[in-house]
C-alpha cells in the first residue's frame, strides 16, 4: 500500500537550528494536508538530525552462535538496570563508504571479526516522530572460533566487550529484556525464521569443501 500523501503535502514555514555539534537539533514550523481534506494548523516540531547507521547481526551458522557487543550508552544513563547495553555491531555511515563497507569495517573495529556472506535485511526509521536517522540492518556470516575480548576505537572513546552466545541464549536474553534495542529485536526475530536454512546451507558448503579435498 503506497502513501496517499507526500512531501508536496507539507508546507515548511520556517526551519531553525537550535544546536549544532556532532548531531544537530532543528526546530520546524510547518503545516500539512489532512486525510479528510484541508490543512492542519501551523505547528512546531523539533527534529534530531543524526547520521544514518548500519547494524550487522554477526551469525556463525556452524556453531549456531551470535556475536554481541556490550558497551556504555549515554542515552540509557538512567536505565534502572544498567546503562551498559548488549547490542549488535553497528556504526555511522560515512559519505564515502557503501553500507556494506560500513558493516564490514565496524565488525573489525568493534569485534575483531571478518565477515563473509552479507545479506541486507531491512532499512528503517527507529524513531521518525523526532529523528531523521535511518538504519540499515545486515546479517553477516562469520566464524566465531577464537573471537572475544575488548575492542573499540580510542579516538571515539569506545570500550566494547565482545560476547559469543548461542542463539538459544540470545533468545533468552531477549525474553528477559536484556536485549532491549530495536536492532537486536528485529534481527533476532528475522534469524528465528531463517536460522534453519542458514545452518543447512552451511552444512552443505562444509560437505562440498570436504568432498573437493578428497578428490584432489
């Protein structure tokens, strides 16, 4: 179902910058067309301008395991449990990089992990009522053998601990509310539906490799 109204149905009366730093906060005065006809009254809205982001669900189909990263999150400083959150590897998009390149770079920087096959899952707005950020989520197949430790870029004040958990354990964490961000919720529900086929494909690839070695 396509949208019935578009950008031409919004009249932007005034746009002002309230704050400009790494992110930008704007105030908009606008009005828009109404579904039943006519125009709304002029209204004021504040919009948080962020860079677009990329997340990557790092999954090892051979071991049925995921890579999760744990780090301090300023936006969760008042969280009653902890401001340290378990998440997927993620990062902001640089204009000179493709989304796929961002996913692979962040996997190395945050988890010391090389990504094999990369599949795009979704692009979505986490909070379009107040923020213009769009997130693109991938699934990246990896080998979790030997992964773990603490990573991050010093210049970005990153202190990131890498955890390798089974899918079953990750799902338990989700149900317990420990994985409480949109990216993890979306990614794990996708993986729940695709996990069997990913594991079967991995087993077929492993058998093909073994057969090829035997014939050499």
